[in-house]
C-alpha cells in the first residue's frame, strides 16, 4: 500500500511541475513515505532525515517531508518533535494539500495547482491517478484504514477507520489500466475482502452472480478485456465468506492467497484481538482448499508476542504444519507506542528467544516449501515475465513462485509457458515450453534419420 501511495505522490508532484532526480544533492524537495509496522522501519526514517538534512549546507532552500503511517499515527506529536529538521509532516490522506504547502515554501507558483485538492475527505487522495511504476502490473487501492483494532497494530491510528472507494472509481481505474496494457492487477486494502461498495447498485452489472461486494468486484474485473491476472492482499480470515472463497476460482485469479493468521494459539489470538479461533482459521483453510485444490497459501506470523510461552509457540508450529503454507512473512514482535498491547502488556519475551523462534519457524517454512515445490518438476506453469538479465528471465507463476528460465528481454510483460526442470525453496527453474517442444521435434527427426 505504501508503494501505491508513493505512485500517487509521484503523480501529484509531476502535475505541479516538479521533476524527479536520482541525486539527493540536486533535490529541492525530498519526501519520505514511512512505515510504522515495526520500530526498525521508523528508525530508518530518523537516520535518513538526519542524512538528508546535511544537504542544506549547499542548498538552504531544501524542503524535507515525511508522510505515511509514521506521521498518521503521531496524534500527540511525539514523533514530530523528534524530527525538527522536517518541514512537512503529514498523514497519507493529506497529500491532497501538498501543492499548496509547496507553494507556501516557494517551490511552485501559487496558482491553480497549488489551490487544487483542498478537500478534507480522507478518501479523495485515492482519486489521484498514480504514476504506475510498471507498465504490465499495477497496484489498485480499493480501501484505506481498518476497523479491527488488533492490539499490536498501528494501522487504525495511522490510516483511520475503514473507508471504501466507490466501485465506479475502482472499475474506471481498472479499465484505464487495461487500456494502457496492464495485464496484472493487485487489489489493495488493509482487510481487502471486507470491502463494501458505497455505490453497488450503479457499479455492478445485473449479470453479476455475487451479493458479497468484494466477490462482486472480483467478478467485474475478471470480465475486463485485457486483464489476465488478478491478485489481492491482504484479506482477513473473518471476511472469507463462501462467496469470497468461491471467487478464488474465477478464471483470472492467481492460484495464491495470502491469509494472515499471526499465531496458532487461541490465547494469543484473543490477546491480539484477532476475533477468530484456531479452529475458525483452519475451517476457512479447509473450505478454500476444497474450492481450489492445489492453491498456494501465504500468511503473516508474529513470534514473541507479549506472554507467548513455548507451548503457545508450539501451537503456531503445529498449525503451520497442518496448513502447509508456502510462505510466511514472520516478524519478531515489536511494541508500537499508542497501541493497546503497548499500554496493557509487557514485552516479556527476550529478544534472543524471539530470534530463536523466528529461526525455527523459518527452517520449518523452508522444509515445507521445498517439499511442496518438488511437485512442480515436470509441470508447465504460466509465468508473467518481469525482468531478464544476462539471458535469464524472471517472473512469478500463478502460484506466485519465482521462476527462472533462459530468455531475452522481448518476453518482459508476457505470460509464457515454462516447463519446470528443478525446484528449490524459493525458485523454480525451467525452459520455455515451446522451445522445449521444438527441441523434442528436432530430436525425433534426428532419430528417424539415424534409423
């Protein structure tokens, strides 16, 4: 979501006449888009601000800004006071005011651009058409904020309560992307599958079979010519309804779902305020696998949350083994100021123990994914080619498996068939299927001549 927000910020700065430079020493304006999920992310911002502030020795007019979740959650101004070098410190939703602020600092003319976008609506910034960084793949935000208030999480404070974009706006952006050649769209939301369209009656077609608004949105985008792949992140287990699960089988959906669980312990789930039990989560997984056999699954897990015992951690291990996730984005718990967990719970798991649990889970993950990936050997997978270097192309399969194969840059942006010859923990290696077919034909012809 931060990457998508940065694309909107870039488009806004383009519109008011600023030009991007890759050299910080040449810049008149430097804007940092921050994350607050963990303390290390915020620490990087403090370090970068100090380094960029030194550039003012040669450029006194340099304006420094910080936006994103770090600014969004700073209700009392504690973080702002630690950044005296920063001129602009604002939450993501306030980017619409950036033209006026930069005019006040003398970087742009006070005119139509500087006075545009003064609405107070926290959904208006999503109407800014992003400067997409990739011509073939695009992020498409459908909501912002969150209503769940997990005790460890800063998002409701950083981004506010859940706000859903009108479906008309989302579909218009999707159509525009398709028309400009985008073939893969990733829908973004903090709990993306809780989406409720404020304009469902006018946005969704009569033929749409779904009543659930998120499933209905997926159905509409699946029917857009040009779009070949649809992905979304990150859903919440409680919003994986029967219709949302059914929509996983729509033809353009990737064969992958990232579903955060955070822990396998019921006591930890309750302490985290996740609002489901271990049994609830496993039931969702069972229904998903029944609808889409062979789907690849990812998750988020926190180790070392307040009060987590070895027995509770073992519950996470056993859940991981039962589900057999393909990947886990595992984090060692980091207290975030202002959250309920920071106020109510002691961070009582030693950091060394957190690292130990992280390593154990990581080793389990690599063991399971290596074994699961062996099933791809000999199969043909569809790969969206993203890059090619030194005669080797890289891209993701529909299961979001990084795949490598010999090829050239002309394939970038195409979905090609690749027959897998070997599989590792995090990569699949293969060759283009049609090249393999040609080689097999030549071999057969040679055999005929020899005989």
